[in-house]
């Protein structure tokens, strides 16, 4: 009897793990989608600023370098 209960518990845990993995995969896709959307919006804003302010490209590079030096580079790369 104990073995049967143990096997049932194992099957239940396997199903539960499967559901959790599916949920994590869905969350990962959602996050990637949101990141892609943010990247597109950032590129759009940068494009707008470059058209409206020709000096933007040089200024942006300088500010980006200053920010990288001031912040943790590991945090920036994430």
C-alpha cells in the first residue's frame, strides 16, 4: 500500500512540475515579447531624436559611455 501511495505522489508531483515548467515557458515568452517591444520603442525614439536633433548621435554615445562607467556593467548587460 505504501508503494502505491508513493507512486501516486510521484505522478502528482511530475504533473505539477510539468504545469510549472509550462507556466515558466509562457512567462519567458511574455518577457521576451515585452523586451522586443521596448527595444523597438527605444529605436523609434532614437530615430526621432536623430532626425530632430542632428547632434543627438554624438551626445547619446557620450552619455551612454558615462552611464556605463557610473553604473554596474553587469547590470547594464542584462
